[in-house]
């Protein structure tokens, strides 16, 4: 995002509807001047410390970029754990994630303008020569239109923008003659066939060589795309048109944006996540500011900034008003249903919404930006990184963290807006965590699980394109950058486009189409920059006063729910029955259930079944309470089921040259030493003979006092454990025999016992898929002696290396960090199970008595070995198919607090009482209409549950 922009509450320095060049320059000045006039409550950071942190960012970038160029180039991405390039088709498919890879040296192109921002002009010139010499855009590969646009087209245009800037300065790039722009134009024409739809919305994927809808293209049959995918094109396509004079690109991008605006839900002014590219029907009707929608909103505001078209600002402001009315529940941002926006669509948030505080800064709405940013920072302080998704009570929902830069982006813009040194300290924390937990010998590795600290063999191109750019700019003074950053706008991939494009090749019609669709209140729209006197009152503790109430928001878990309960008591209303408080023997509780339309049935096998029929509720409010109660019960049952499972474990390589910097995700065992209750096990590894460990070991002297490596298959896990234990091993690691299997693509599982008493097994046993196991086996071949740590989560390197000689490059790569304690993280559940809905009723089965411990085969990983006799129980929440409504206790979760606002179930959009005589919002609905809405909502929820972030 750029510092230039418009917003509400503006001053009078620029008249409304002023020429855009004047507005852009003045808006940029407003936010920059705020940096100098604002004094916050936090202690200022000295210039020396800021320079030191800036230099540390430069060193970190060199580590990531240098390893990519050495070990991966010309591949698209670096695999930092195995020190090689990721080439499409040569690695196991990761699904949609791989759609960003097009065999066009993605990371290099994405990093071009980052090199200039970091003052690496010589490296930039060399990189441009490599792109022109080596990169081929005519590959027979199917890629994402969205990802290719923001990363490759945006990367080429950003590189071109700074190349011509450097050429004008007269020292570098004197040979440059718009070659990157010509490549961008070539790519633009390759993407244009995707727009060949009746709606003007692009196909989500295209073949770079053959386009779409051809047999050899292998794409073009898709019917759906995400809103962000279709709405995040205008900056790059308009810039391409204005750089080259070819108007077709901007025309197509505008048409797609116009169509999305027309298809918004008219009563709520919200858009859904997924839309049919042919009919324009919403496929997923939930709406938020995170995954699937995020950059659509961002590009509406930035299109106004870059292109000066008032209609884009009007649309953004209309959407923004709806967001703040329905989605914003400070400090949370919760998805809602577009046609029933008072009803939450889910009880968790995804990490991509972290960009939104930065966009609010551009809008000029500082207070909610500070609130949401602080909430996110509290989550980061608890888990070291922002989990890919987390619940409204701040438990981990999806535990991955692919080194996303959105939080760093918002931190930078909040610092630019407020000048509060608090945000410098936030940036310092981000640097420390990256070095301490993500840095590995060959780069920086994404986090597989923020709870265990385990790594994934992944370093996305956006990490170099955005993270280091924002962190460096956070600490840099104006004189530290060789050009004026205020003259550029940031795309969603942080590529730089010059603001002077607003007055170049303006041949595109600027017809204000907004008024064709809605009556607009002009008082809602301002065209000048934010007034800093309004944004930042003359109170040096302003930002701190907003943050202070949120300092313990994560630990307190559910302040909003507490407030809601207190308000209900003050109003004299009795709070609704909570699932955790429910007792089947309490007559008062049974009466409340009946009033809510919930029936209780005692089954012959001792279980109690709850069935909810909204039509039988006493009133519409009681029906809503019934839906909320059922959702609570479903989530409670699901949570109790997950608590019976074991969380993933960590295998940390601690010997030279890894020194604890490589952490592998491991599956636990239902037998043997529990690493969550006992001290970790540390030792050198040795392969057992026979390797399958299914008989008495013939090399007991080799595994004595060591951690045995065993191949999966041919016998039970417990039998393997007994054999290596009898040989004197202090632990065991079972490595999958299915070549190519990886925790990246297969569900993790826990090793179950053999149906017999396993109390005799005293050593810890962990399971690694083939890819992760190969990292250890390759290390043995290269370094002979490899020492590992088996634990419930990754340990601090300072503790690991205590008393040992630490190589200087380890110290230098982590200055002043090795002696810090690793913050604790809890083993939260990673995913919620999908709820089952039965048309007009819901059911949940409970048990009166404690159910026996299960050790049966729940599921197997993908493509198991044909000779495999090991038994395993799944622990991958994202892959589970278990029904959370069967065989669970109803005991309360002591100390757990649930947000009352979010008790409406994720799957339910059914707040109506089906009784036609009951009034909803003072309006009577026919029963057929209600049931039609209900079925429509269920279909939307089921589609939403299938969708992955």
C-alpha cells in the first residue's frame, strides 16, 4: 500500500475533486508529516538502534535471496530445508498453492524492486540481466491468473518502474531500453484470453502457452473464481496500459471490477467469497476482509489513488461502511453472510485479514486500525507467529504460518501514520522471531505448526517481495532510500508503481458507473487527504490509550462475551443456557430446551441425543437461542474429541551444521514415553538392522544409547518399538516407506498400539513421512553423526547450544537473540470438524458415561504401502472425517470462555423461525420462503466448509 490516499475527516488544504496529481502529492505529505509531529507514549528508538535493525533486515534478505540464487535459481522457489529449487511437476503437488509456479523464476522476478528499495542497485542490475536472459514466459504450464498478475506482471512492472528511475539518475541501468516492460506486455497478452467470458470475470487459471478452453490448455472448464482473484487486476493492468499505451488491459480489468460491483448484495453492500464467472451468481455467500476477498477492497481504494477515478472511491466507501457496520466487531473482524449480515458465518479469522489495518490507515480510519493490529500482535506474542487461522477466543484453528507479510505491512503503515515508536518495537519482535524460529541454513522456512515450531520445506516468493521491504522501510530514514518512496503506490504484492501514471495515457473512459446502481450520499465521500489534527489528537498517549484495553485480550480469551453477559444482567434479561452448563437431569434446563425447540431423546445404549427443530421453538428469539445452543454443543463435543487425540511432535536437528535450526513435524504414538509430560529425548541417530525393525536387531551395538531409525511396514508399530528398545535404543523414529510422502500433502497421523498392553514400551516413538525422514538420512550420509531432539515443541537454540562452541555465523545471524527464552505455546486444536446439518433440524449425540478410550484405526495417510501392517490414528484436523456428534461426553470445559456473539453456528444462516405466524424483524415470511432460504444457506455453508484457505 502507498502512503498516498484519500479518506474521511479531511482538511481544507485541497479542494474536493481536485486534480489527482495535486491530491496524491498532498495526501502523501499528510501521512509523512504525521510521522514528524506525532509523539507517542512509547520510548523513542535511537537512530543507531534503527540503523542496526535496518542492517539486520539487509543481512536477513541476503541470507534468503543468496540461498535462492545459489541453490534454487532458475527454479520458481527455494525449498530451504532440502536446499534445492521447487520445480513444478518434480515435487508432490500441493494443490492450488502450486498454481503460482510457472517455470518463470518467480522468486527472482518478485524480488526485483525489493533489491532497489534495499539499496542493492548493483544486484538489481544483475538480476534484470538474468531475467531478460533466462526467463521464458511461453511455458506449457497452467497458472493462477491472480497470482501471475500480482507476482510476475507486478514484479516486471515494479522492476521497470525502478529501472527507468535509476536510468534517469545516471549511474545504473544506462543500457536499459524498456525490456522488462516488453516482457510485461507479452505476459499481459498471455493473460487476456482468461477474460473471454460473458461476464468479463476472468477464468481462475490459464495455460501460458495455449490459453484456455483448448484440449492442450488443460484448463478453461472452471466455473467459479474468488472475488479477490477477479478484483485484483486493475493496478497492474492499468499501469501496463498507461506505460505502453495499449488500453485493452485497463479496459478488461475495469469491466471485471464493474461486474463485481453490480453483483454486490444490494441490501448489505457486501460481496461473497466465490462467484460463478458465467452467471454472476454467488457460490459462497460468506463475506469478510480475509482470504478470497481481501485485495478486492484494497484495489478499489488504490485504483482511486493511482488512476484518480472518483467511482472507485465511492465504491470503496460504500463497501467500507458495510464492513464497519457488519464485519468489524472490534477488535475482531468476523465473516458474515451477505444476505443476513447480522449473522456470523464462522467463529474463526484467517491471517490474511492482517492487511486490513494498513488499508484503514490509507482510508484515514486510525482507531479501528490500532485496535485490530494490537489484537493480532497479542496473538503473535502468544504463538511467535500469526497462525493461518485462529478462533474468536484466540485458539489455533489452522496452525501453519507460511511467513506471510501482511502484519508487517500494517505495522509499517501504522508507524507512518502515527510515528509511535511502539510500532518499531513490534517490528523488532518480528525480526527476532524470524531469526529465532524460521531461519535455517538455506534460507527461512515456513512454519508447519506454530505450536510445535516445526518447519515446512517452503519459502514463498512473497516473503522476499514484501516482508523485507516493509521491515526495512519501517526502520529506514528518508535519506536511507535512494529514491522518494512517496512517489509510488504499493500493489498488494508490494510492487511499486509510480503515481505519475495517473496523468499518462488517460484514454480510458471515466464514466461514473456507481450511480447507476445505488443512490449515494455525497457526504460520505471526501477526496482529500486525512487531516492529521483529527486523526491524531493533541494527546501523546492517544494510540497507547486505544491499545491498552487490548493488552490481555488473548489471555482473557473472550472479553466480548463477558461484556455481553454483563450487559444482559444489567438489562434484567436472563442469559441463555450455555452448552457447558447443561445437565440432562435438571428439569429447568429441560424446560429451556423445549422452549428453544430442542428435544432430548434417551437412547437404549445410554446415549442422549439432542434434536433441534426451529419450527417448534416458542418464539423467533428462542429459536435463535436454540441454534446457538446446538452449535455450542457441537463445538463442545468436537473439542472433547480432539482432546482425546495427541498433538503433533517435533524432531529438531541439533548437530552441525543445523544447530537446532531445522524442525520437522512428527506424528506421535499412543504408547511409549509422552513427550508432553516428560523431558525431551536427545541423542544421535542410527539405522536399525533390519531396517523395518520387525525382528530382533542384528546391530544392537549401533543403536545402543541412540535414537533408532526404522522403516515403516511389515509389522506393527508397537513391535518395532519393543525391538529397538530391547536393543538399548533411547527412542525411535519410524520413517514412511511410501517414497515421496510428505506432511505438506498427506494428513499427519498418530501411531496406535497393537491392541495389547503397551505399558512395557518406555521409550518415545515418533513418525516422519518420507520427505522429512530423508532430510535426516541425507544428513547422516553427509555428516555421519547427526544428533536430534525429540520433543513436544521446538526448543530455544540457546538452551540447545549451552556449553557448546557456537559457530560465529550462527551468532551473527541471530544477534542478541540466542539467550532469550522461547515463549510458551499451547497445544491448541488446529481445526474444527465440519458440522452435520439435516435440512430443518440439527442433532447431536452425547453420552451419559465416560466413553472407553479409542485406539482403533481412524484413518490412514494417502497412498499407504501395500505391505503396511502398522496401525495409525489420524491427528490431522484438516483431514478428519469423524463426526463430532457421536459418542462424546457433556462435561464442561473448566476455565474456558466462549464468545456469546459467536455461538451462532458456522454452518447456520437459519435464524428464521419456520412458523409462519412468528414475526421476524416485524415482517411475516411464508414457510416456503423460509425453507428455501434455509436450504440455500445450508448449501452455501457446505461449500464454505469444503473451501481451504
